[in-house]
C-alpha cells in the first residue's frame, strides 16, 4: 500500500498522511510520513461500499484528536491510489485498540448517503459540540487571550483571572494549532496533548461546556440545547413503566 495516500479533511483543514518514509504532494496538499496502515477493503460488487479502519501510532496528534475530540461536523476521509480517488467516506469514531495503537473507523460514502451518518443519542447531556455549527455559540464571543511558552501539556498563562475549572473541556489555539483543554487551575492549563514544536507567544483559550442546562444558560444558548435534563431515570417502555 506504499502507493496510497490518506487524506482526512476536518472542516477545510487537511491532514494528509503517507505510509512511506518521505513526504509526498498531491493537489497542493503535503502528505507527511506516519506510522499508519489501513484494514482490508471487502471485495464485493462494489468495494467502495466497504467500511475502512485506519490504524495509527498512539502518539499521532490527529489520531488522538479523533479519539478525544471528534467534531460534530464529520471528518471526510479519502484514500488516493496512484494519485486517483480509490475510496471515500467519513470518520465515524476512534478507539484505542492497544496501548500503542489508535484505530480510526470510517464509513464509506455509500453508507453515509443511506444512513444519513451518525444520529444524536438520547442522554442527559447535550449532544452538540460547543462552538460547532449546530451548537451555534460564536467562539469569538468567549475567547480569552494570553501569552505562554508551550513545550509540554502543562502551560502557564499569567494573564488568566478566571476561576479554576473555567476552561475544563475547552480548547486552546496557538500558531494555528488546536488542542483540547483537560483542566484549568488558576493560571495553569493542562492540554490533552502538547503543541507540535516549542511555541512561545500569544495563545487563545475558550471555555468548555459540560452539556448541562446551567452551562447552556451561561453561554446564552438555551434554545439550541439538545439535552433531556428532566429525563426519567427509568425506561417508560420497560415492563414496569415508570413505577
């Protein structure tokens, strides 16, 4: 499969990978070498309908992003073979298969057109990803600016005055890179993974949302909330009803 290229388009941001030792360029997009392989494509009357699994090294930043922060708007996936489209679909999820491997699971474009992609699940919390189009919150209204030196997952941003936990499950952007914020404590920010390279300078932080009615109210976004905060703890369609 050394003649294949793998492209993951996340809302216009291209993540291109090649299983070879050298970078390749196709249609202006650079495909960087990565420890990546794909599962077999089932041979049927139309192999393009097959589901495909991409296996990444667990240190790959895109794989970790898909595992922890899969966006609400699907990531498009394309396999190029000999510079031509060989298979197309979208990412439907990611799992850590082993300590050193993350599998990114993709539905084919045919399956997506039939099933309409992944549906929302009924649960106590909102299904929307904060700042996504369906959520409708404008991230620019909640941006907090600061400065830092980023060389690990722990950052110190001296300008912060927000209470601890304010940025939990939010995001940080720096030099065009985006990382999930696991925890904030005073001026200390803990990221899900470090930024690529040693960065220094301006950073923008955005608070997260835990999907509750109170958080949605704080974002002034209650009409778009997709949660069931008064949902019964018992299944009304079960044999005992709500009793």
